[in-house]
C-alpha cells in the first residue's frame, strides 16, 4: 500500500468524523444536555471500517458501493434530524441570533481570527460567535458541508479495483447534480413549514434521508454491454444497466419522491407559492422525461433484437 493511498483513506474518514463531531457538539449546545455526546458511538463502525479497509483492501474502496460513505451518513443523519426537529419546535422561543445572510455577519466571522493574538482568547471568541449563529444557518451549513464533503471525500478516497478514472469523473458529476437538487429540496420545503404542521417536517426529513442513501451506491456509472462492440445478444437489463439505474434513481429515489412531497405540501397542507410550483413542475418534467426515455430504450432494444 502506497503512502499516498494510506493518507487519502485516513484523511477522508477523519474529515467524516470531524464533521459528524461538529454536528454532535451543536446538538449538545442547543439541547443543553451532555448525554448527546453518546451520539459519538455512531463513529465506531466508521473507525472499524477504516481499519479493515486499510488492512484487507490496502485502503481501496469497493467498486460499486462505499461503506465509508454509508457509515458517515449513518453517523451524521441522526444529529441533523435532532437539530431540524428542535429548530422547528422552538422557532417562536429562540433568542436573538446572528444571521449569516448578511455580508456584515460573514465579515465578523472572518475577522475573529484578527481580533486577538492569544490562542485561548481567540478560541473563546470563535466558540462564542458559533453559539450565537442562528439555528437555521447552522443547520443549512451542516447540510452544505455534508454534501460538499461527500463529493470531495469520494474524489480523494482511493478507488476500488476495476473502477476507472473516467467512471469516477462521471460519478462526481452525478454527485454534484444530486447534491444541488437535494439541498434545494430541503431548504425550499422546510422554509414552508409552520408551527401548525410539524408532520410535514417528518415527511421532508424522511424523504431527505431516503435520497441521501444513493450516495454510497455507484451504480449510475455501470458499464453496460452496449458499450462493448463485441457483445451480442443478452437481456435488456444487461445492455442498459447504467441507463436503467439512472431512471430508477430519478423515479424512486430523487425526483419522484420530491414531486410527491411538493404535491402533498400544495394539496394537503394548502401551501402554494411561485417557487414551490416551479420546482414541482420541474420534478414532474424530469419524471415524465425519464419514463419517456425508458420507453425509447425498450423500443430500441426490441427493434434490434
């Protein structure tokens, strides 16, 4: 095992643990209960996975599945659930906070490092500022860091045997598009939640959790037999593995569930506005176009078989 591969494997998982630890720290702060530090137990499977991967696989990930990403999600998703539910239940009682939506607040955060030359004082100022940031901004930042780290972490993580750089580049592009759609879904729909419909929070978080589980899977870059000029015969599935998986992801893991949630928000909870309507139409178009693509693939396969 090369030193570079070893470092990449360790650094990636260390970043996963560090971000999860940040989430647990925030939970203990808002809940004012040190028992929530027990959430760090969820990091143990990730540590065990790192040891096993370094020992048995020389740091390389699996080809079509990433246990490290799955275990990272399992360690941080509970903290985000706790923060989201706490925020939605305490919107009206939250004290005055520092919003990061203005340039002045962001400049204040940047200038903290220049406010003192003493390490201890600097650390205290940083922690004090972090505790004053609005809950909504904290949660949004965790969502953003989580998605960015999933992309960068997969890029840095040593590739599995048989996984080419071309496939990695395709997968990273898929990750970027998926992450943008997921962030837009959570930020837009959660902003529509009021104190009168807490059930909607559970629906949104459940769908968000379901969609996040596509990141450990790399089936969207499967090499189909259609890419092999010598391949003849075979089933429809063997010829269009990547295409079918992409359609399945869209219909059942991403845009399909997103569309259902937005329809529930509009027709059941009676919340309708311009952006919600636009994104619902966008999800509907994506679903319809993927069904149309599936029909085209089936007809094309029948005509050539």
